[in-house]
């Protein structure tokens, strides 16, 4: 399936996570290529799902579309290993 979702980024810091900032909900160590989904999306995109990301630009205007696509493509697929705090 294809989903169009708003995405954000976070850093592995206690202020943005919990007391174990470098450990995901599945016990994996955080790294580029590991992503989190909101808890309400876990039913559709469960832990272990492989996800391809496409840069559609800014949320409201779409400006900057593709700006980070080369970086996303260099990773290929991302794996869901975490949920949003």
C-alpha cells in the first residue's frame, strides 16, 4: 500500500525521547535507516515493515520537493523499529 503522511524528525536525546534515548521500542539501537511511526499507524505499518520514503516538500506548501530525495534513495528502504514518544 501507499500512504501519504506528514513526517517529522527527532534526535536521540532524553528531552525528545525517554530515559533510554538510543534504544527503540523494539530494542534496536537508533541509526540512520530506522524510523518511528505514530502509535495509531502501527496497525497499518507494524514493527519490521520496510518503508520507502519520498520527499514531497514542506507539509503546507510542497516547496522544496525532492530536496532530500538523494539522501533517502541512498538508504533505499527504512525499517520501522520505533514509535513516536
